[in-house]
């Protein structure tokens, strides 16, 4: 095995045997020293979640649960499916290590309902690794489909046979999760790092990304954290023609100008640029695209996919979509820009989960970096690329503009 293996290169390890007499506190300290952060988008240190779930279980006396989130909510970013195909055993061992730390006897690998072959591969890996699991019961479960089925708190509702709707936090899952039990929820990619860290001290320095759009070789790649967006596109064969922008992070994240290809793909640099890691999709937007139409398409998707439980997101996505479609249809007004900014700020401040909290980055980045596209539609009543179709015959207005 390489001295510092990547997830897609790693072979089976002896991590479960290597733990030996290592205490849970020592394992948490080892994971904290490794710097492992959640690969599901938010980037929270896994050691903190492990410690919180362990402490909650000890305090409450409730039996804790471990959930590996392999749902792949973004259909264009099948990272967990790819990882299961290449290394399902690493996920099983990671789940077992996390379960040992939090003193859990039960774990669930949670998948998208379309991932039928991946579920079968996961169950084969569980059966093969069962003699090493020390009595840990690992099963698989399918979510409901749709984007929100993979959100952390909605996932807990699904496992309780409820609708996939977000929950108020706190309490956080590690304190009070599925069926009121302390629940450690980790992205499958995150947990797959644990056996590599425990068996040999590998540093979690890479991230799986899905490169899509106007590139010559779209697909899932593993890149070093800190790789520039331009280098990631080159890894996928380079751009297939001139680019206008780079959409980073999937449906709830923003679009940067193509000139921002030097932005580094890591948690801090992406946040500084106004986007987030999200589903780790890097999409090349061609020069022929109108960014107003791109933004309207993304918000239309979010309007359909939001869970509907909180007003800022349920109403906000509908209003933003309506305004953007109006601008796209040459019905825009100057006041629409201020109105979009206010709606985005309200969603970012008051939405219940990351879906609504992060979606306004689409507005902020596109209005900042592609102002000319908005201005052409509003001031000149034309699409700057000549590609926009009229999608509304009337403006979307339900209240006074700001």
C-alpha cells in the first residue's frame, strides 16, 4: 500500500485488528491529529462529532447509532457510489471504527433508492467483513429519492419512517438523533478514511470530486485538497471550448467566472470565493451560456426539491425562481436586483437547514461576477448570448418591491 494512500487506491487494511487495546479516547485523539474533516460538504471535524456522540451516550444511557450517509443527493455527483464500487470494505471498516468509539452495536449505511447495484456491493462487503466486526450489526437502508433525502436531519426522519423534512438544531444528531438516540452521522467518504488513518497514520489530504459540464472527460476524480479549479478541469481532459464560468459545489452553490480558475479547492478558499464544497461537483459552464438562465434553472430545481417545512426556504425559492424567470423573459426591472439580494439574505439568515442557508450563494456570485448578463436583460431587454427562451409572459409580483 502507498505510504499515504488515496481512497480510490487503497486496498484492504488491518485497521480493525490494529486497534487492539487502543481506547476510544486515544482513537478520537488520533483522528483529531489527522485533521479529518467531513467530506459531505460542511467540513466539520469528525473527531468532534465522535466525541460528542460518545459523551451523549454515556450521559443519557441510550444506545447510540452510527449512520454512514452514502446517499449522493446530487445526481451529477455520484461520489459514494463510486467509492462503494471501488472500496466498499473501507466504508464498512470505517463504520466499525466509529461504532467502537461511540460504543454502538448498530450501524446503517444509507443509500439512494436508485443505487441498487451499489447496495448489493455494500451488502456483500458487510457479509465478507462480518467476522471482523465484533458483533456490530451493520445494515443498509434506502432513502426516498430527491435532493433533501440526503440532508442530515431529514435523513433521521426517513429512518423513523417520516417524510424527508429538516429538523430544528440544536439538539444535534450526536446529542439526540434517530429515535432520540445519540447518532453519529458521517459521510461515507469521511468514514472510509478511518481505517487508513488507524492503520498506518495516513493523512486525509484528498477529496473525491465530480467534474461535469463542458469538459472532455467528465467523471469522478480524486484530487488533493488545495488543487486549483483549473487543475481539476485539466484532470478531466480540460475544457471542451471556451468557458464562461465554473459552478462549484452542486445545486445549492454559486458560479464563479472562468477567470477564477486559480481558486483552490479547499474549505477555506471556496468559502472566501463565495461558494462551498457541497456535493463536490465542479461544472464547466460554456461561453455560450447565459448566467441568468443558469441561475433560474438552478433555483427552479431548488423550488421543486426543497422539503417545504420552513417558510424562508419554501417561499423564498418560489419567489427567487419567479423573479429570475421574469428577468430571463425580458420582464425584469431595476428593483429586481435589490429584491433578489433581500430574499437571499433572508433565506441565509433564517432557513432551517443547509439547503436554504447556502442556496443564496447562487445569487451572490452570479450578480457579482456576471453583472453584465443581468444588465443586458434588464436594461436592454435582450439575452447577451441569444440563448434565453421566454418562460414567463407576466412578471412574478406578490408584494411590494424593496
